[in-house]
């Protein structure tokens, strides 16, 4: 049974989403794909009064690459789009492999990379791949934006450095050195979500 939500907002910009977070305080939560948050709400592990859906902010759904800056992935890029991206498969294959291990095809079509990281579950498949790739994340808030290494982003199980009134907007992956390679292997005792190890 889902808990009653007082209101559901659909901002058109990141700035509007940040403003809503600040206005409604600790009782508000950002939602995108909802594959983690809605389960937590259903299980009453998280009880927000207000949901702020960023799913309509098209500026956050992209996969871009250039030879100087490397890979840029918007927070709303789905795990499925990362898994199936020919660009990511050819240049950052470990990330595509990790994305392909997350949940079922239906979950991958809905789950976002931003949500997978912000949920900060120890079983998150994309996190160890991004750590190996020395990725950074862009966090935006009322005080502007900052870039943080993925290793510094997580502070514990289910915890990140994101403060209320901030949002993760982009994942940045530098170019790999020549002749480098990586592979993502998942060893589990059971078929469900197991904990990741780097």
C-alpha cells in the first residue's frame, strides 16, 4: 500500500526543481524513473509528502561524447539506453556491461542512472563501473554547481553527499588511456540484487 502523497510537481527546469525542493523541505523527494523510490515508499522506508518529478526535464536525458572531455551522461539517461548505446559499448564497455546486469529489461527501460546513483544502494551495478572509470558527477543547487569524483559522492549505504536542495544532473567519464581495458563481472550467490565490490 502506497502512502498518501500530498502533492506531485512536474517542473520544467532543474532550477524549478531545486526551488520546489527548498520550498517543501525535507518532506519532498525527487523522482525520475521511480524504480527504487516507489518501492521504498510502498515499504514505508521513505515517507515523502511531496514528489518532484524531474522526468520531463529533457535537458537531463542525453549521452554525449567528445575526444577532449570524454563521455557526458545526463542524470535521466535510462539504464537501458546506456546498456544499448553503441558509443558506450565501443569506448566505455564496462559501463554498458554493468548497465546490462541491472534488473530486468523492463526495469532498465525505466530506471535512470541518476536514480541508481542517488539511491546509493550497495547493490547498484553502475557505481563500481563508474568508480573504475574514475567518473565525476555534477551536482546543482541554489549555490551553483560542483563536480565531485564518484568515489567522494557516496558516504555510506543509502547515503550521498547531496544535500536537500541539490540534484545530480550529469555523470562525466574521462577518456580512457590508450591500450586500457576493463570488464564487469557479477558474482552472486543468488539471482537477485547482491552487493557490489570494486
